[in-house]
C-alpha cells in the first residue's frame, strides 16, 4: 500500500497525485460506491449504515489507516448535520403544521375550485409545487395522493393525466429547490450562494416541470390508461377539523422562507457591500435558518391557531413532525461523511486533475456523476451529497452563478430514472395501483425527462451567464 492517502488525510494541503495514485483512488471510489449499492439493493441495508460502511471501505482501499478514515467520516457527518440538520428539522415542523392544520387541503381545494377541464393538470403542478416546497418528497406524496385520486375519480380523468403533473411538481422541488436536504447539502459542499441557487433553480424548474408534467402526462395517459383505485383513497387531515386556516394566510406562510431568501439574494446583487447595514440585515433575515424559523413561528399563528389547535396540540404536532426525520437526517449526515472521506482521500483533487485534460464541461460532468450514483443507489439524496463531494474542487475558480449552476446540475442528475431500488418507485406503484412495467413507463420516464430537461437548461445557462 502507498503512503499517498495517509499523507492526504493527515495534511491540510494534499500533495500532487501520481498516475498510480489516480488508479488506486479510482478503484477505491468504484469499490466504495459498489459496496454502498450492494448493501442497499441486495442486502436491503439502511442507507445510513450502507454509507458508513462504504466510506470506511473507500478509505481502506485508498490506503488510509482506518482511524484516519473514521475521523474523516465522523467529521464530515458532524459538519453536514451542523449545517443542514436544523433546517431539515424546521422544514419537517412546517410541513407537519401545514398538513395537520388543513392548510394543505385549503390550498388544494381553493386552486381546484378555480380549475377544470384542460387546466386541471396545470393546477396539479401548481398545487404540488406549492405544497411540496416545505415537505420531503415521500411526505408530499402521501399528502397529495388523496387529492390526485379524488380529482381523477370525481372528474373522470385518467389517473396519469392528473398524477404525473403532481409527481413532477413534487420531484422538481425535491431535486432543485432549497430548503430541501439534497440541494442544501450540495450548496454547502461547493460553497454556493443559496439565494442565487434558489433564483436560478426556480428559473430551471418551471420549464422542466411543464415538459415533464402536463405535456408528458398527455402521452403517459395514452400509454397507461388507468383509473383511480378506490381502495387507496384515504381520509384527509382536515376532514376531522371544524375549521381550517385561510388560503391567503396558508400560502403566505409557505412562501415566506422563499421570499426572504430571494430578498437576500436581490439585496446582495444590488448593494454588494458587506459593510452596508441593509445588506447585513438581509443577510440575517434571508439566511435559511432564520427564514425557516420565521415561517414555523408564523405558521403557529396562521395555521395552528386558526385550525383550533391548543398549545398542547401544537407541541404534539411539532413532536410528530420531528419524529420521522431521524432517518433522513442520518442519511444526509452519512452522505456528508462519505463526501468528506472522498475529499480527504484526494478523490476530489483526482477528478480535478483528470478533468483538466477533458473537453467536457464541469456542469455536464457533475450531472453525469449524479446520474450514475442515482442509478446505482436509487436515492436522490445520496446521489446529490456524493456527487457534490466529488465535484466540489471544480467550483474553486467558478463565479457565483456558475457555482450555483453546478449545484443545480447535480440536483438534476439526481432525479434520473427512478427504478426498483428507489422507495419513491414503490410508493407511486402501490398508491396508483400500477404494475412494474406501467410504473417504469410513467413515473420512471417522467423522472428521466425532468432530469434531462433540467440538466440541458442548466448547461445552456452556463454558456450564457
């Protein structure tokens, strides 16, 4: 074994990597990712444990002492949880308040009352995008499935004509738009500006979701013409409530963190003076932690109290919102630990060295790496955090806009072709009553279109700005 990786784990500035070192590190990456894939897909091991084992295997194959690899992994896990853990928790609380208070149902019912006929698929995109903003993807599916099934049943629509746009709206938020965990971790890894990433993410997300949602649903509904299964229409949260929050208050609460973060980005561009009082104020109120905390506190008064929640019920809602995120937070943290192990072993520097001789764009390279990891592991979050660690050195000399586009390229790649190793695949299959082939022709293809269109738009933007 060489001393190369040992020195890189112990030193602040890694030494130049030789061709032999490149080969060893390349093998280490392939073996580490292969172990993660095998444990997740073959042995059905939890992604947190799989990432932990994969990181240690990566360090060992790279030639690093196990204690150094453990230090890298735990350090990366700790820094990742420290940077995004509170944000994940706040997002989960806001999502639970939105669901339990009936606020989500209020948004849904209000928009559906204004839409009908050909406008219905577009209304479903809007509903999913707004409701999915503060929610994790799986929670968003569970929340929106009753709406999709009821709309399809009552309006005698093809289930795919209504369901695909809703799924596309949820998915694009999950992959491209902070404060979702994947984009947040990627932003932290490549040191991107959150406000700029959010603004460019919205710019990319809108046309992407139009193509993959309402437009593709026309084709999907012809390929798979199924009706909503009666057995899967559950009771909605607000059915047990005597009253619920207003549409305006609910929408304002959901959009509050986005508005604050975008305002910070705008002030940063217009003022561009770190010592200016206005910019310093917006740097605080537009930070993700403050923006989400403000939304949660406002939500207690605009969502919880109007729904008739007592103080005890609000506390219970907060507790229930936090309970399901332990697994998510640990997966994100372990992804950060795997990323740090990659960096400390010199894998990021290796990619930087090799890519200098390639004629491939860093944006395209980031998208391709995320695609490969997504196909292998089935997890968009694992693909995002792992790819971000691999391509982070490429962002060193990039402009603010291009660093944000690098994050979006990773996010777009992480959505590519969901299949049997992705929990989302099975959620869609079971809720919609599809077989595996039908799920591939609808859900999997929709994810692929979303990934390709978003990736192409990001690449085009990188040539323009």
